[in-house]
């Protein structure tokens, strides 16, 4: 383990978090609510700790192996969440630090699960910080740092793999730094476009900023208790729904559009399946809930928004889907699990993994019938390696295991029923936010005990980092010197 290199990179990340806290300070100064000190104090402490470490603890060897990549990624997200909770706690706007930590983890992991019963009592700076966390965590804080990290490209890819979503991660261009810059440029451009569309519809500027960064990060923290339903605007709902859909697409698609390789986009099976699921589930749910609304148009409006907010794992709401028929709720639950495309800002199991598992299972069945025949599993026309298929199956086992274990642990306290607890675990683990019953669109996570909130916080981190980086953090062999 290259401890000095790990500490050096973590110090740079903490320095960046200190700089990012300037933004809520600016918001507070604009609205003159007197909360700026609660951001300045932790930011100042981070500067005092990180700057000397960066300057005087320079590692001779800056090469990072896979092990260091996993450790840096896991510790970075844990530390960012712990420090991000401090302004909420010391300001008294979220008096309990555990509650503040839950909110912070939910923010950075772009989950959107909240312990707040009334978000409207928060100051503008705290509301902004909650939403801004989504934007920071959406593309990944380490992807941003990689654009300026003084390590060799061969080392940086280990960090990118540890933080990025999906079964396969690679470079868009030959230089790792350029890949990180391209990703964030696309991310920022889409965020600005979302903001412009919202402002064009005359949404208040502050609301538009918070909703745009929340949509971009597929997070879902709203500035009103009734979420997007507060505006009662078909225009706002469609703008946000479309951008949630766009942020759920693999960002490689946008890069391919920029360089004009449209034929490669058409080959991407995951993207095709993604759009098919959205269209199919929207129509099925609309038909199922049609009797609850005035006409089919309204049913489509609410169905389209809810399908996109769940499949993109954003978590905004325009309707209380708890009151929808069981068929629609089951479809939404399936979307919670499936999630969006790999390489997007969304969570979930990922459509690419579902395709790989489906195809590999079909291949295995064919091999049973024709044991001597050589049959290969393909994705996008390319043969999948046995490692990719094996890793996907391993991920499925770990995925189910974590959900079952977490469900058992939070059920000990006896809060809620099976629907509440199962949906809470799935919603947190897949970084969605709202579940069903007591943690539904109109509910929250305040009723859970400290123990359960910590379990669900770990679920959110594990889900955002796709399990293995966080699990490896607790493996003794990770820390041994080789």
C-alpha cells in the first residue's frame, strides 16, 4: 500500500471540498441569512489540514495500483460525507449529527432519501448545499480531481474504475486527464441547458439552480415539501423528465455524438433497451392509473415523469405513487432495481448487467443442448470476456446478499412493515430516495433508529460505489504491505 500517495490524493480531495463550500457561502451572503460561518468553519479546518499535507507529504512514488484506487475512492466518499454533514449539524438546522450525516451521504451519493419532515424551514444556503452535493457526487468527485491529479494515466484508470458505474470502464481518449475533462464538460453543459430551460419557463432562479443540479446528479433533493408537484406545471415536469432521461444515458453516447460516430451509438444495445423500457413502462402504468385521472393525457404525464425519475434513480415526484394500483407499484419497484445505463450519473443494478446476465444465461442453456458447440456471448456485436460475465454474476450475488442482510438488520427495530423496509433498502442501495409506504413520495426516513440510519447510509455509499470498493475497505489484506 502506497500510504503517502493515498494521503496526498485524499488531501487534494478535502481541499477541493473546502473550495466547494464557497458556493453555499455566496448563496448565504446573497440572501443575508447569517449562515455563512457554518460553512466557513469546516472549510477553514480542511484548508489547515490539507494544504500542509499536500506541500510537505509528497510521495516519491506516485504510482497507484488497483488497491490504492479502491481505498482512495472509498475513503474519499466517506470523508466527504462526514465533513459535508458538519454545516447542517453546527447550524442546528439538522440538530442530530447522525441525521445530518444521513442527509449528507444521501446528497453526495445522489440518493435523495431524507430525514427532513419539512425542507422549507431550511435556509437558502442549506437547501443549496443539499442539492449541490448531488451535482458534486453525480459524475464523481474523483473524476473531477483526475483532471488535475499529478499521477500517470496508468494509475488514474484504477481510480476511475473504482468510482465509475457499470461492468466495464475505459478511456474516451488516450489521456486519462482528457477523459475526465470531457466527461465534466458534457456534464456541465447538460446542467446549464437544464437550468436555461427551467428559467425560460419562469421558474425562480434559485429553484432552477437547485433543480438543475439535482436533476444532473440524478439526486432528487427538492426545495419544496411537495417536490416538483409544487409548481403544478406540465412544462417543468416535462423538462425535468427529459433531462432525467438524458442523464441516465451512458455519457459515452454524448462523446460519440460530438465526434460524429453515430453508427457506433446505434450499435449500443443498452441504450436501445433503456428507451424501450421507458416507453413500455410509461404506457403500461398510464393504462393502469388512467381511472385515477381525468383523461389518458394526464395519466401519461404522471406516468412518464415517474418512470423517468425512478429509472434514472433521481427521486423527484409529481404524484403520490403510494396510492397507485399494485401493478404500477410493482413496475416502479422493478425500475428501482434495474436503474439506468452504465457510465451515467444514475444508480441501480444497470441495464448493461441485466443484458449480460440474460444473454449469458441463454448461452448457458444453449450449451446444455449443444455441449460440443462453441457459443459466445456478445454485447454490441463484441464477444464478452469470461471475466466480464463472471464479474457480473459475482456482483449479482453480492447485490442480493447486501439487500437481504440490510433488510434483516433494519427490521430488528420493528419499524414499519415489509413494504416499508424492503423498499427503503432497495431505494437507498440503488440511490433512488423515496420507496413505498412510510418512506414513499410523501414520507421520509426520520422514523428509523440511529442504527438503521447508519445501515442505510452504508447502503447508499455501497450502491454509489457499486459494492466492491467499500467492501474492500474492510478487508484486512487490502492494508497489508506487499
